[in-house]
C-alpha cells in the first residue's frame, strides 16, 4: 500500500482507514501528533524538507526509525549489543529533551495551522 502525503499537512492517516482526528473536529486546532503520518510519508518519499515543514517531530522520528532499522539489522547480523546506547537514549535527560522537542513541534504546528 502506498501512502500519498496530504496537501493540507495533516490527515494522511485517513488513507489507512483511520477516522479523522477528533481533536481537529472538536477544537479546529492540531493535536500534538497532527501531521506525523504526513511527515513520515514525505520522508519515505525522500522529501525531508516537506516532512520538516509539515511536522518537525515527525521528520525527526522518521529519521530515528530508519536509524533503528539499520541498527537492528546490524545487531541481527553481527550479534553485537547495543545496551549501552539504549541506556543512554532512555536516560531521563534524553527523554526530557525529547519531550521538549515534541512540545516545540506542537507549538510550531499550532503557529502554522
């Protein structure tokens, strides 16, 4: 199944049979994850600038997902352990930074709505 990014910058998830965002319907404002599927779809099509413009956190998560895929493949082939890296990523400071980036991305989405 091929997804095509929505021209509106959000709503691509409806192509997967999911309902429209209730937050948008109720408040006419974007939810914290608004545009994530659209950003992932842009990234999958190689359009990272469009992904960043639609939802910066979605673009970042798409890149992280690709890196995790390759790290997982490397681990599966070589048997090397990534536990030190995983502990670093799951450290409280890193998680607080991720939360701040997510909040900033939502603020960006609110401003560009």
